[in-house]
């Protein structure tokens, strides 16, 4: 069976699943661009006051810097949309109309983001991904964002074909730290979670991997206190090797 080398630890596996933001791509740059796009679209559909309220609730400041502890960074797509709907609802709209406008604003922001955001993989990542594929491993992305967006980002970079699967929190009942995405990804590819590894950068990634029963969860450049949740820690995703 193929596998990966994490530091000095060899892990036999058939599938390696990756988180997206902060693991494969620079999350702060992407979230700043996304915040600006969403703010503009919420303002367009519901007014400047609603957009200002959305920014406050989402942890976005006037310069579109994003609080990495907040919902724009942390929340699964479904919860993130609820934040936007609440900001719009407080303008005095019917709740269902507010939800409709929030969805419309986010869809428009996604289109804007795909046109102007120029994603880049973390340095050394493409070579690592290609070496894993050449070793016979299946690869996938499981993100609390949208699987469709993840596919578009990888397509813009030119590595879409390296991944056998893209799945987002909008496709399952619960996002991370629940195991739903990882379990669903394994099921779609016909792989037991015990033959899979999950790679992320946050505590929720480690918790989701553990709950799913994967063979190991690798944390790369982990956020503060996240490293305590796994003994498999690397400075960068590019440090994952094969034999």
C-alpha cells in the first residue's frame, strides 16, 4: 500500500484529504478578498447599514481585515449565510426574504471572487501533490467552505486534475469539527476512513479527523493551541513526503 512520510513517521494509506484555507492556500489573503466582495454585494442587495452590520458580525474591519476567530474564517457555509441573513433581517425584512437576499449576495460575491482573486498554492505544495499522485495515492479536498469554490480555486491554479474529489460543508449535515465531510469523502471514493489521512491547520481539522476514524491527522503550521490535538505536526504541507 502507498503512504506518506510525516517527519519520521510512515503512514500507509490510500487517500489523503486536505483542508483548503491555511493548508493549501494562504487564507488571510483569500479571506480579505472575499470579505470585500461579500461586503459589496450585501450592500448592493440590502443597503450600506446591512453591510456594516454584516461586517461587524463577521469579524471584518473597515480595511477588510478578517478576524481569524470569527465566522467568515471559521463557520461552515450554511452558518456563514445565517450571519448574513441576520444582518439583513435587522433591516426590517421578512426572515425568508432576508435569507434569499443573503444567498443572492454570496453567490454574486463568489462570482466576483472567482474573477478577481488570483490564488496561489503555499510554496512547494504543487510538487508535493504531484509526488503523492505519482505514488498511487488518491487526493481530495474537504473544506468548511464550498466544494465548488475549492474546485474553481484549484482550476485557476492549474492543479484541478490532481484531486479525485472536492467536498464542502454545504454538501453534508454538519461541517467540521463534525466528521461528516471526511466520512462522505471516503464513502464516495470507496475507501475506509482507516485507510485515509486528513491534513489541516486547525483544531477542528484534528477533531474531525479523529471523529471520522482516519488513520492520522496531520497539522501543518497549526494555529495556536491546535498542535496539542495531533502528534503529526509539520511546518508546511510541502513537507509531506513519499518514499
